[in-house]
């Protein structure tokens, strides 16, 4: 009778050290799971950090770094000044269209021009329409136009720069010694009226005089000098850096 062959023991499918290695990996995995379970992740702080990083890389507009920056009660905690708590993004086309529609309806397109530039929406107003020669008191027709312009824009613009400009002529008499004083006072008068009568938040306003330093045409004729004497109201696309 044939001798029955003893069945062979199944061989190992991996080297011996793999068993020890697998145990070690399993223990390390359990260790990190334990550490994670013992820790607590503050999702709110993580979201703030993420949004802040995105804002610093230019992803967010208007300088808003987290959702709570629009809360005026928490603006100091986030490093944002109280005046900048309400951030708006200017819709330049809509603002320019609205202002031009008003100017056309009032036949003021010759005295007041609206344009869009890199800073925002610029409204250039002739000095003859706003002031008497050498004065900074706003005329009644100028007040009516400024009131309506303020009414149309005060709730939809982030900030306003009021800029006074003169020609290169020397002032003859009057209370202002030179064009620097005249251009500065005219800008301040317009900004003050936009606050007091137009209802603008004073924290949105800034006024500056440029004298004859920024002409739009050469001061070589009476017509060109008249164009250079102006007040520009620039509705800025973003809050200026303070």
C-alpha cells in the first residue's frame, strides 16, 4: 500500500519583520487618533484665520478679513477703526449713470462733468457754478446741486475725496493769501456742506487743496484757466489708507 504523503504547512506570505512593522504602524496610528480625540479644534478661530490669510493674499475685496468686521461693536477687537466698520464696494457704473441722469434732467452737464477713473467716480464742478471769484461761500445753485448729489450717493459710496483746484493766476486781494488757501477752503466748504446738509458721514469725507498743481489743460488762455478752476468730488472705490 502506498505511503500517504504528509501535507505541507502553508508558507508565510511576508517576511517575519513585516509583522513587527505592522504592529508598530498600528500603534502609531492609535497614538495620533488618541491625540486628536484629546484636542479640541475651534472651528470659528480656524475660519477667521483662513479668511484673514485669504484677505492678505488679495482674495477678498474692500479689506474685509472676517465676517465680524462689519459689526461696529467688535471693530476694535479686530484691529479696524470704528469709522471703517461699514465697508461698501462702489458700483462705479451705477453711480456714474445715476449722476449723469440727474445732471441731464437739470441741464447741468455743462457745469458738472462725471467720469470714471482708477480711483472711482469723479465729479468735476466748475468754480463759477459753485463760488464767486476769490470766495469760498457756496452759491445757492451750487448748494442745490450738492444736496442732490449727496442724496444720490451718501448710502452707496465707501469714501469721498473733495479736492479744490485753481488756475495759475495770482490772487488780487481777498481774504486768501494765495491759491493754496483758496483751493483748500473751497474743498473744505464743499465737504462741510455734504456733511451738514447732504447727510454724509463725516468719517467718509476728506478735503484737500491742490492750488494750481494739477491742471487738466495748460493755463494759456482764459478758457483753459476757467476749466482748471474747479472742485472735484471723487467717490472712491475703496476706503483710503489712514
